């Protein structure tokens, strides 16, 4: 609040170059005399006077004017005189105006500062405001062309004011939040929130509320709060925590700060969470013979949006198999094969194979597991059936040979499975030469010259079956009896002949 106490008090001070007027100054009254000629007294160096406003005394006055001028000058010689205007109080004085009246025998040439107005020997300086204890100087320059006395008188007015400063401050706050722009789903997410008092007022009751988006938690929580307390102007504080992601994609994390003063600020940080996603397939030879090599191959691909570093593929080797060779960076030990696939890029894939052999038959499953950094393990399986190879041996003989007409001979047929696998649906059909006629058979069916034996459903490895046919010679000549063997293993029938001489 500003209080103006306007008091206008006029006092006059005067300095006579040749004769003083101290008495008039002390009384605060003066009338400028007309300039007169007089003989110059003994030279004097300078003179000064002072006056207090408005009371004329130091007590009760707010303004002091101290005036200095030379006591004597030469006619036509330029000289100057000064006013020193001082604020005696601890308050500000406004509208300080100093007036100067000079006799007509003085010609003013200049002043510092310039007079606000000057006319007919009267000059006014509007000094404006004087701060507590502040002083200002007015210098007047001029000369007198004639002998005599130059009289100059000064007065002052001002407005005393009662001033009090009320400091106006502004409350303001700023919030920033930082997180990594891109992370893998298994990576920790360091988060830093910085709050700063950007105003000129102290802040109290500063609180930060941080709401985490779906797919992001910190210590298992989806919302966090921090009590910052007070912040001085320009002061800042940090809070830190580590978040964990459970979902992929762009996650926007928002935070808000509040204070008792009512100022708030918001900040957000965006983290894109990436994840490698592995997939695996297996391809194996469907069937192979015992003792023969066969391949099992795996394809490991990454369908995610980030590389799967440190990817490995592990395959257990089934009992009874021998690892012949592998492709890629693989180690076969302790009943398993482990491939080091390195980093599998997003949308990339790697292929590896292993070659096996088996001395025994059976169905062998090849289970493979692939895993990598930040990628869940994936599994696959494929199988190969290892079978033996049936090998059928057909043996036949006639006894006796030659045979007389009317006599008989016996045909013996033996079928042996010499291979490593069973054979099925084994059957023998015998066609007797026209020089002989079948008489009997062990288990076979005779139809004219043809003898058909029953089908053997399974002829196991190393197993043999034997058939006998008795035939009688009926015509002289070299008869050729044919034997036909069929089975599931045989792609085409095995045929053979036995020559019998009939006489």
C-alpha cells in the first residue's frame, strides 16, 4: 500500500557574491535586492549555505538542500554554483522539485541536469523520486558582465510517501519421466521421475502418483506413489524404480505431481517391449532298414519382433541309435545332441540335421527343444521306423532222379527267411511236369498238375517251412517241374525249375 503525504514547503536560500544575507537565511525569509555597484572587498574563495524543508530545522524535516557558490568572481568570468539535494529519511520522497531564482545581472549558460523550465531568472528542476538517504546534485553555470552582487535563491517542494514492498511470487512445478525406448520382455525397465520447482515460491506437500499401464508392474504393483515433501525454488528431486513387462507392444507410462499450493504437472514415458518367439519343426525319414543311415532335420524359426540371442536346440538320442554325423555347431554327448544356433533374427530361421543308424528295428522318436534369451522354450517331435529286410531262400530237390515210368519220386521244397525282418503271406505253388503226375502232398491241394500249399501268415527271421510232393513217372522224357514263391516282401514272385528224367 502506498501512502502519499503531500506537503509543500517553500524555503529560500540565497548566496550573495559580494555581501551575504545570513540573517535572512536563518529566518527562512528573503527578498532579492536589486543589483548595485560596490567596491570589491577583499577576495573570498567560496561560500555555502543550507536549508531544511519543510521545518527549516533538521528536526521534522525530510529534505536538506546544501548550496555552494564562489564568494567572489571576476566580471565576465564564467562560474557555477551547486545545489545538493538529500533525502534525510528512511522513506522514499516523490515529486521532488527544486526552484532557483537569480538576479537579473546573472546570465545562465547551462545547467546539469537541464532545468525542467527556465524563464526570467527562474528555473525549476523536477528531480522525481529520491530513495531513502539518496542525494542528487544540480549545477548551474553562467556569468555576470558587470560589477555588483549576484543573488541566487533556492526552494524545494516534495511529497513524502509511505511505501512498503509486498513480494509477489509464483508457484510452478515441472515433471519429467525417462525410460528406455526399447526393451526385451525379460529386461528390467529402469525408470527415473524428476520433479522440479520452477517457480519462485516454495512448494509443500509435493506428491507424485504414477499409474503403470497394463502389462507393466513394479514390485508387483500397477500404481505407485511418492511423498516428495517440500521443494525450494529451483530445487529438484528424483525418484527411481525398476519395472517389469509382461506384455509386448508400446506401453505408455503416465505420472502426475501435485502440491499444497495447487500447482500440478504431468509427464509420460513410452517404452516399446519386444519379444523373440521361437517355433520349431522336425522332419525325419519315415522308415528305414536296419543298418542303413537316415536323417532327422529340425527348423528353428523366430516369429517375434526381436532377435533370440543364445538360441540352442537339444535333441535326446533314443537308445539303440548311433549318431553318424551332424550339421552345424553341435555336440553329441551323454545321450543327446546340443546345437548352438547363436542369434536367430526376427523373421529368420536356421536348419540343422543329424544322421543316425540302427542295428535293431523299432520306432524311434526324436524330441527336440529349442530355447533362447527372452524366448519361451518350444518343443517338437518326429519319428522313424527302422525295419529289418526279409530275405527268402527257396530250395528244391527231387529224389530219386531219374525215375522209371510207374515209379515215384519225391519233391522237397524248403522256404527259409534269411533276412532281418519277418515276411508275411508266404505261399508256394508247384506245377508238376507233364512227364509226371502228382500222387500226394503234405498239406498241399492237388488240382491236376498243380499243387497249392496254404499261405504262411508270418515267416519269422531265420524261420523255414518244408513241403513234400510225391509224383509218379507217366511218360518218358525230361520233365521240368516249376516252383512259384510269393510273399509281402517280394515285389515279384520267385520262380524255379527242377528237371526230372523219366525213362
